[in-house]
């Protein structure tokens, strides 16, 4: 009689071998997670610091306060004026809120952003004669730089101090330098002192996290496009 062939058994690893594989895999994954977590703080701090540009401030011909912020930019511009950094403060005008005309039509007393900022400066002791409002409405930092650059080129300006929120200083400074290239005008930037954005912990607050991530994306885009 012919012997029946035994069907080959699939080789299966012993339970202990599976356990070792599982432990190695789990340990490897844990190591990656721990390594990423340990590296995240220095990386995030580097990103935060890269967004901020704070120049040594020398006397200039004009302080340019960019629109936006939460009153922090107004405070910084007023303090610089009082310290005699420059004889005038130039304000850019942001685009009005969409609902403003309808509120006005309905008899609601509203205050435009530019009027509020001007009032803040005056109440902090800056005379109206030292406040210059550029009325062209800007939709972006590039718009602001173009409007301010046109004003600068028609005035004897050799140095300007740009005041904006801390996370916005690096990009704003580069854009103004790009707009003013070839003019010889020196651009120096000053981050607002009372800004909530702190480079070493910006990702721990929901608002500053959003500001930082948005600004980092814009910085990459503007670096590719403008410098």
C-alpha cells in the first residue's frame, strides 16, 4: 500500500515569538513617539523665533503702524513716539468690515478701525498733527507696503520704523524692504511689547497657535514669491 502523503503544515511561529515581535514593535513605536515629543518643543520654539524680527531701533523719520492687532500696536507706536524715535506716526487703513455700511444705514453708531486707532493714539498723548492716515484701504501686508512705499517716495524719508505684532514682524520687514529696494530707505521693525504671542510657548494657546501656523504658511509663500 502506498503511504498517504501528509499535507504540509504551515509553519507557525511559537506564541513566544509572536510576543517578542509585539514587544519589539510596541517598543519601537513608543521610542518614535517619545523622540518626536522631545524634539517638538525645540522645533516649535525655532518656528516661533523665526517669525519674530526685532531690530535695534535708531531715530527714524516715521513710525509706520500697520493695521490690525488688539491695541498692542497702538501702544507700541505711542511709546516710540514719546521716546522721540520719530516725529510722526503713519497709520495704514484696513478694509472696513462687511457689515459696517448696513449698521450705519440702520442708525447704529459705529467706529471704523482706523478711527479707533487714531483715537487711541490721541488719548495716549500723541498730537493729531503727528498722526498721518493713509486712507487707501489695504487687504494685505503687500497692499500696506505698496501704499506706504508710495507715500515714502514722495517725502524725504531715509529710515522708517515698522510697528506690528511680534509674529508678523519678520514677514512685514522683508516685504517693506522688497518694496523699497533701490531707494536707500532703511527699514527697521519693532514687535509690539504687549503682544500675546511668545516665541517659546506660542503653540500652547489656541489663538496664538492659529496666528503662528497661519503666519508660518504666509512666510513660506511670500519667501517663494517676493524674495
